[in-house]
């Protein structure tokens, strides 16, 4: 079945893992994150190292190691996490990035543009703190 909107597995892991880290009172490791997100340990490790490199997380190695937030949960938006994994969200008038529509009017009535803008606004208006009980 076709999906109009999809989020990559890496972005999903990143968003969910950051919430798990924010909620955890102690270091949380790759195995626990992989189990909680039903993801591959290797994929989780790769995503987490990306977030460490982007300075959102601190990482400690070893049997008692894991991840902790480098920045307060209320100062990290979902947009920042998403873009750390996927790159900057670009908003285009045409989903095919064509300069002129051959029909004179967009057959999608710019719905893809609106969806992108709303998605970006949603991610930017939510922080990790919004998901901590």
C-alpha cells in the first residue's frame, strides 16, 4: 500500500531515541534503545553517533556506558533532531522542483508545499521536554 508521507528509519530512531534518553534518569545504551524501538543495534549505534557528533548527546563507553543529553530537553526541538539525521528540510513550490508547470496550474494545488511547511512547523514547535512525563 502506498504512503503519501514517510519518515526514514534513521529519523524515526533518532527522534524516539532522543526522547528515551531525555526520559532516562541514568545513561541509556544502544541495546535498550534498540529493544524499545524494535530496531537494529547497528542502526541505532550509527544514528546515536551522528547525534553525538552534532553535539546533542554525550557518550560514555564501557559496560556501564550509554548516552545522556548534552543540552536541556526543553532546548532541543524535534526539528533539530530530524535535520541532524536527514539534513535541512527544504520547502519547494513544486514537488518536482520544476520552474514552470506545463499545465499553468499545479495539479496538486501546492499541497506538498503546505504539507512540508506544516511538518517543519510542527517539528519546530515541539521539544523533547514535551514528551517527558
